[in-house]
């Protein structure tokens, strides 16, 4: 049975695909779920399957001004490396896959309500908005590759991704982890701006 909310497309492992996703794109081929460990020195994300088995893990070096993150599979095989670029008008992250493929995620900071993040090097786009908690990834032919939903009010920063083109799974996992870092950075930036404004 599909998840009934058309607005927030997050679902837990074991639940049916979101009804809005199914109506628009059909049943996903595969779904994965993330949970971030809190109160640790390292930023750590577990990516699990529908049976809550870990299939990938992401670890960020701490401290790291470039937010250097490495993703491995459950067997320890290196999948990809992510780094944040500093001092730019765009939120920009560089990604290098283990097979040598590289790409960038670039997002203009002032597009707060309807984000379009270009995935340069792949010709893909990540569309959605942080406040709606939903995102869609499209290829250069404008076909949906995956749909991402974020859980509201979660201590563990949970996401799910419904995958429609499973041949891109490792890239999609990397994009999902990068998106989580971009959202976390924006939330931290907003908190700093709010604090500065309140103190004036």
C-alpha cells in the first residue's frame, strides 16, 4: 500500500512507495533510506535498503573546512569522494567517483524556495525545494532518475530515495549524501544569519 501523503514524500523502510511518485512515475525499481548518526565527532550517514540492511556508509572528516566525505559500500569498497568549494557565490560541491567519473553540484544561493541544482558533468538536474522536503533528479533527456523525500522533524536527519534508473545507483547515493550536506550547510548559515540579526 502506497504512502498517502502527496506533499511529503518521505517513507520508512518497508512502507509502500509514495502515491504521488507512483501516479507520476510508476513504481520505483529500488528504494534506499538514510539516517545520520548524531552526537559523534565524525559526520556519519548509514544508507540502508528496504530490509534496513546497511548497503552504503558516508563518513566526513572532522574538522574539515572542505567537508571532505567518503562513501563506501557495506563491504568497505570505496565508492566516491565529495568536497565542498569555499568562497563562491554558489553552493558548490565536487564529486569524484571511484571509477574516475567526476561532476559538480552547483546551486545559486538566492534560489531559496524553488531550487534547481545543476549536476555539471552529467547533464542532470536536481529540482525541488528545501522547505518542501522533496526533490526530483532528471537526466539530460528530462526523464526522472530518482525522487528524494526528507522526513520532517527528525533527530536523525532521515531521507528516502526512490530509484527509477538503477544503473546509476552509486551516483545517486553520492548525490543524496551531497544534498544532505548542502541542506545542512544552508540551515547552519540561516541560523548564523538569524543570530546575527537578533543580536543587532
